[in-house]
């Protein structure tokens, strides 16, 4: 496959190769990330001859109110684009947005760096995760609890 690089990109590659001797490469290693299978976070409702996916509140109510969420794609092959495989394609902060006391439905928000909007955005966690439901390479999400120091 022939890739045509812009002049600016080819200058950058030459610069990287020129100074590469200064850096040592780390040996290849195997990474293991624990995650819960994708569809466990959702339950489906059969409506009007199609399935509607909604967050499984039983699971989400057991999560901390603030955590780091990673989209897990085990051994995702990006060698053509970046020269390596990835296990996590995106991450951000998930938190529960408290609603008014009379409304008991708190909303989960996902705060992340959006490549489309070129800034940090807050979106509905449910809507964000639904985007990945039918991606073959996405296998689940990893949840990292944030521990704050106590004095």
C-alpha cells in the first residue's frame, strides 16, 4: 500500500528518525485490562418490532458517583494508522448529575475530549455508549474509581 505524505508530515518523520537514536524502545509486552462485557451495561426493550437499549440502572447504581471510564477494544489493530495495537480507544470522566429532589432520576454524564468538537464536552453517558453498541471491536468498558486523599 502506497501512502502519500504531505511535505510537513514527511519532515516530521525525518526529524523523528534523525533523533530516534536518543530514545530507547520499551520491549513489547502483553497488557491485560479487566472489563465488563458491553451489553451487561444495557438492557433491551422490545418496542415496535425493534430493540431499544437503555442503561441498566441496577449496575450503574452500584458504581461510584464519579469515575474514569475507558472504552475497551482489546488488541485493536491500528498498525496502518499509528503503527501499533491499542486496548483502550477513549476515556473520560463519568459522573452522576443530581436532579431536583422531586425528580428521582439522576442523569449520568460523560465528560471527555471530543475530537469532533475540538474541546472538552459533557454528554449523556447513555447516548455516548449507545454509539458503540454495534462496533465489532468494542468489547466493554473499564471503570476506575477515583480515590481522594483523606486528611
